[in-house]
C-alpha cells in the first residue's frame, strides 16, 4: 500500500506531529481518515520499527471506536488509515 492508492479529499486538521486528511481509497471507492505522522530522520531500522510500534499502540489505545485499517511508510512519514465516521468519532456522539 502507498500514498498513491488514495485520493486526498480534504484536510481535517494539523498538529505538532503531522496532519489528518479525509481520503478515498481509489481501488474500493471507500472513505477513510489518513493520519500522517512525521518520523524523525536518521533513525536506524530498529529505532524506526520501535517508534512505529509505539505510535500504533498509542493510536489503538486512544482512538476509541476508530479502528486502524492499515499503516505504511511513504517518504519517511508514517501513514495510518482509519475508519471514517461522517459525524465524527462515535465516542463524541454519546
């Protein structure tokens, strides 16, 4: 999987560590949220793997109902693909 598999539809936000977009996966014409996390440059393979595992574990614990669909590296940035909810996170609705 790569960034080329997705069409960016609109920006949903930006933070100190990256960006969030509403995207469409071209192959299945389905909408997702893509979180792009800037990875530090100069990491060894082991450091990069450990950093990615930490980030993904943090997202799994904090994102509530938004299930991570997949993740991949593209241009040294971590891309996390998550379910998209039209009205936002389900936890915010309750």
